[in-house]
């Protein structure tokens, strides 16, 4: 289970996330929706350990998150927008393909 509790993330002096809380249980699929600049990418980068957290916590299976290696070992990651991977790949397949292209396999030491 992934839990984000009272998360605060800033870009310099600008607080991009102010008290975000969410829970994703095993097997759930969750979409993060919002307008441009709402903090969707910031949230995912913080969960992935790519941005420092100013406050709150990120917990995955009762272990507090913090660094990119930690997130990769648990299968978390982000990818940039790719408008068309292939015209023959459906939306879900396209998302899986983009994730596979941008996710490094775990190192032997972390298996």
C-alpha cells in the first residue's frame, strides 16, 4: 500500500504541493487529474524520490520513502509525455510500453 500524508513540496520558495494526502491500496489503479500547474508531476516525482519533500511523509508498505533507488526497487517511476508510441498500441498498452522504456530494472543487489 502507498500512503502519502500531508505532503508539502516546493520549487524554491513556491509551494507546489500543500498538504496532499492519498492512499493507494494493493491492486488499485489511480489516476491523478488536474489542470496544468496543479502539481500532478510534482506529486509523482516526489513519490518517486526525484524531488525533496518539505513536509509530510510517503510510506510504501510501512517503509518511509525518500530516494530514487528506494522508489525504483518498489517499481515506482515517472515518464515524460509521449504522444504516440505506436498507432497500434491501445491506451493501456501504450502506458505500459512508456513505463517499460523509462524504468530501469532493479540491480542484482536490491532483488
